[in-house]
C-alpha cells in the first residue's frame, strides 16, 4: 500500500473511529515516510533517525485525538515531526564551557556584538526614558515584568505598556527608515 495523503487520512479517520487494524496500518505506513523526512533534514546517525521515528509514532498515537478530520493528515504529521526534530536538536547541541570563554570570543571576533549593542542604544535613545528603561530591563537585561516594575518603582501594567509602546515606536522607525 502506498502512503499518500488520501490513504493516510483515511486510515487515521478509521482509526479514530475505533478501527484498531486501520490505526496499526497507519503507524506501519508512517515508518518509511518519517525515516525519509528525518534523513533529509536531521543529518544524524541511523540510531538518531530511528529514535526520532519512534518518538514521532508515539506522539501520533498519544495525540491522535487532537487531529482535525477536516484537515490534511500529512500537515499534522509533519508538524509533530518538526517539533520532535527541534527537541532532538536541543538535546544534542554542544555547549561550550564557560572557562576560556573570553579567548573564544576574541578568537571569533566578538566586536560585531559590541557594534550591535551601540546600534540598539542609539535606537533606544529616541524613546522616552521610561520606555527605553523598561525595554532595557526586560528585553536586554532579562528581568521579569515584576522585577522591572519593582526596580523602576512603577506598576507591572505600566511596564508592559511602556515596553509595548516603545517596541511599536521602534518598529515604526525601523520600517519607515526615517532618521
């Protein structure tokens, strides 16, 4: 049996209707489809590919009740597959130890980041002080809204409004290209 949209959709709908054989057939047909999907994108070892296929099959089985019968099955399937692939990449990414970071940054010419910081500061300088301060606090310094409100001596809703209005003004300025 060929795994095309109509066949897969029909098996999924039948499986949702209680046909266990259709559900099992669907899962069997998905194996080569998912292997091909991951081989083209993941560039991983065969074990990684098989792990991703199995995780995706489990997710399809567990989340089958969320499938909208009126929509394309493959779109739903590949959305799950992409999420599984992103999760996989997050698990296997390599982190650099913090010791020696200064040498790594210098060796990799870290100066563009400093220039970008100056550009951001130049943009923030066009905003009212409160908006610029709240954007710095929440977006650049990583404070929560509550922490920024406490540090600025203002309410949390005021922080949210200031950040929103400031970002909106910056976007208008950038998109308009005005100086």
